[in-house]
């Protein structure tokens, strides 16, 4: 089974967290699901370097990466995903959606209203528990 390692950003602006929606995809289990932005770690990159690069590519934003929040492993039907999520901060809510179809800035109490990609759900749950 193919293994994929990615990084994801839990981006805070004040008390709101950025949630982004994936475009339509032939893989129904990730099509139009919400996720924390990020992507694959390229050879030779650290996790933080990959996250900074992905956030510029996907959202045109510069973030302050603060700390590792949670690493999850999720078994999708055709690959295993290891995702390292980091707490990040931005100075502005301004961004450009280069890959996603929508975005929402939500309070912790609102996160569960979205249809999340399965690998992101443990992150959402831990965020809510930690308050």
C-alpha cells in the first residue's frame, strides 16, 4: 500500500481557524471535503519548510509556524496518510484560494458543522477538547 506523508496548518487569526474545501475529485472520500491546508513533503524538505511552501502555493500567505499539534495516520481505501499538523498564526485573513473552492474562518465551537476529510477529523476533535 502506498504511504504518503503530508503537513497541515491549523491557522489562527484571532480566535478563528481557517478551514478550506477541496475541489471535486474522482475519489469520493476526499471530494469537496474540508481540510486544514497543507500538502506533501518533498525530498530534502523539513516538515516546516514543506508547510511554508505549501501555504504560499495554495493560499499566497505567510504564516508563523508555532508548534507541532498532532500527527495522525489514516488508512484511506488506496493509500495510508501520515499527517503532521502544526499550530500557525497569520497577521491578516487575506489570502488567495489557488487550489481550494471555498474557505471559512470558524470558532472552535463551529468546526463540527463542516464535512471534514477523514484524516482531519482527529485534529478537529483534539482542537475542540483542548478548547
